[in-house]
């Protein structure tokens, strides 16, 4: 593994983003551009590979799902892959939506469907503590030869609002209010979001590792 790193350090390399979620792809690309590591790294996605398979997520663990996506993508493409599994957890709902955040209202549900279901389930809870929530992210960098290179995590605490506000972002951003703020995640800029979000925190740790190891 040491020889492998010495052979690859300081050389422009490809990293595949192991998701077909356009929102996640945009956030990861924007973050890496902001961190100024793209001159040494070329980011690829599923559209760069013919017949990229869908990967079934069957675990109740964010980390295990991220690991599976990164591993399978790396094996299929022959490139290092970066994957995250993330979601929203609400204490009053015993941690739901959790790992099924993207399909909370059903397998073919839209982001809007998921938000509507969550707001409906919380409609009887007006106390702030009953609407407390957190975005959680687990991220894995996987090499097809060396296996897992790095795993990171990030969390953003806050609460669920009563109505949707803002048009930026995706998923539950328009109803999630970060701790200490009055605006939803969908009302703040991309740069500000990357500084406080669960994915932004996990990406910061991952980008530091990538810069140190490969750039």
C-alpha cells in the first residue's frame, strides 16, 4: 500500500463520485473547487462510464451504505471512488427518516413528497425541542487496489420548520433550520452551506486528506 501511494502521489488522478444524485454531485464538485484541489484531481460521475449499475443500499448504517457504494463503484470503474450516505434524523420520530431519507415517502418519492410527509408527521408538535433534528453524513474514499483509504463524518444540528422556505439546495433543505440561525438551509448561499452542513464538514476532512496524500 505504501508503494502504491508513492507511485500515485503528485500525479493528476481521477476520482469517481459514487452517486447519481445531482444535488450531491454539485455540492461535492463545488466544494472541491472551493478547496482548490481540482487542478490535481479530475472528478468523474456515472455519466462518464457506460452501464454504471445502481447500488442497492440495504444497511441501517450510514457508514456501511457509504462503504458499499464507494467499494462497488471503485471496483466497477477501476478508479478511486468517493461516496457518502447521509440523511435527516428527528428525535421525536426515533431517528426517522434516517437512512431512508431519500425514499421516506416511498421508493419513487420526490424531495417534495418526503418533505410533505415529514411536516405532516410533525404537525402536532409545536415545541422547538420536539422538532429538533440533525443532518448526518458518513463519507468513504475507496481504492480498487488498496481498499478503504479514508472515512470521515459530519453532523449539522438544527430543527424542522413549519413551512418550506428557500429555493437553494435539495432534499430537506427548505424545512431544516440550522442551530443558531433563523433561515433554512435552502435560504443560505452555497458557500455558507458548505461551511456548516453535514456534508461540508465531512468533505472538509476528506479534502484535507486528498490534498495531503495526492495533490
